[in-house]
């Protein structure tokens, strides 16, 4: 048996300085491939498996944004897939708990207790959304700083056949909290990261991004700029769409809108028509919104008619998985049922470079 000690950081609740939390971060080193059991001082035993995942293997990522304590419709279904070992990693792409700061931060405690059965057994990778903005994103940053060696707002890594880049859309929409320099720093970092990933495609063939607010959406009352031609996330001096297409990003996953919607490959609102079930060697980014695992704001229903670039839209509680082999991505949308059912599925294939 090995013993590992935590690094402890103190988080003083910004709404009440008498409320203090201690965040414990433990680094496990010198691990071999295989199954590990671990426990904390309270004696409860958890487990995870460390696998050697290479280009000949498949990796499955479970993906959603906008997951709350109240009305967490897909929790049982998500746990079912994780328990059946059908997920190697979870990507939570913004908006936690609804909201983390509520009840002097105790709602964030409830959320982390709620996802503990899954986050204790597979990596739970995160980025913030607009619901984390209160008190300068401190509730998010204090709890999830360990997802990256640099910062929990933008970072990347390779896992098997996938290079994933997590970044923060909120830098564009909170000028009272983020400066233009903050946006530029992230923009420059994304550019360098995607350049390196594109040059490494022979070894890691797929490039995936996750961000909270989508570049494209058609919700009538949505607060994002994604309906507008001037969306600063997509176009303008720090717009990312051209860069994503120039470096060959394969899929961009988003949350924020509480539906599931996948697009045909897109570039500047022009789309490449593909069969619904299989995108073969697409020339542009495929955008997927997955913001419907459940929260107190329910499903977004005030949608406009589907534009031509929208391939599938489902206004129901659901979540996403993506399985990556060397030449194929298989993306599935799952129902909220305790034993979840596939409600949409398509593949992206391409010739290896």
C-alpha cells in the first residue's frame, strides 16, 4: 500500500469570509497500467483503471455541458455508461450546479458530491461557462484548478487518437473581468497549440475542441452572440473559426444552449452537404451542441426553424459520447433512461495522412 499526501489550498467564500473550504490536491506518481483502489481518510474506497491506450485502440469520451444539481435528468444514464466501462474520460464543457455560488457555495459542494461516483473513477475534465462568472469565476477556479498544470481556463493534451483543446469562451463576454490581453493570450496559445497538433496528425489523427458558448445557434432568446454575423468568438480580430478550419479541427463541442444539435461541416455559414449518418473526409469543422443533461432551466424550446446547415436537432434531455479510432470518429447521442438508448448517431471518416 502506498500513501500519498495532499497539497492544501484555502478558499475563503467571497460572500461570507467566515465560510472557509480547504481544497486538497493529490498527485499519484510512478503508476503502472492496471486497476487501482484508493481511499481517503474517511475510509471510503474508490477505484480507477490506468490503461495503455494507443493508436490501435479506441477511446471513448463522454461529453456534456450545462449540468445542474436540480433536474439532473441524465445522471443515472451517465453513471450507467461509466459503470459499464464505456467511457474513458468525461468532458464537462461549462455551467456547473446551477449555480456554484448559490447558498454560499454549498450548491457547488452538492454538485461535486452528486458527480463523485463518476468523477472518482474516470478523469473529469472541465472548462467554465457563463454560470461560473460570479465572483470572478473563483468558485470554478478554486475547485477545478487541478485539471491542468497551467490553468483551468485553457489547456490541452493527447489521449490515444485524440488531441483535445479545452478553452474558455467567456473571455470574450465579460470585459469587466477579462481584458483584451487575456483574450489575446488565449488566442495566441490556441494558435500555437493547433499548429503543433496539425503537425502531429500522423501520430494523433483527430483534433477536437471544447468551448462553452457555440459559434452557431438559433435559439431566439439565447444570450450568446452565436446568432449574429459579428460574434467575436467566430469572427473579428480574435475570431477562431478561420483558425479552426485552417488547422483542420475535426469537431468543436459546445454547450450553453440546452439542446442537442449537430451541424454539417461549416465555414463562415457555408456548409458542406454530407449524408446524415456519415461525414466522409469533411473539409470543415463539424459543430456539436450538447447542453441537455438537465438543470433547473430545463430544455431550450424557443428555437427558430432549423437552418440548412443544421443536420439534426433534438430538444430533449440527452448527452454525447465520441469514440475515436485511428480513421473514424463515432458520435452518439444518448437518452436520459437509466439504461440509455442511442437517439442519434453518425460517423466522421477520413484518410490517414
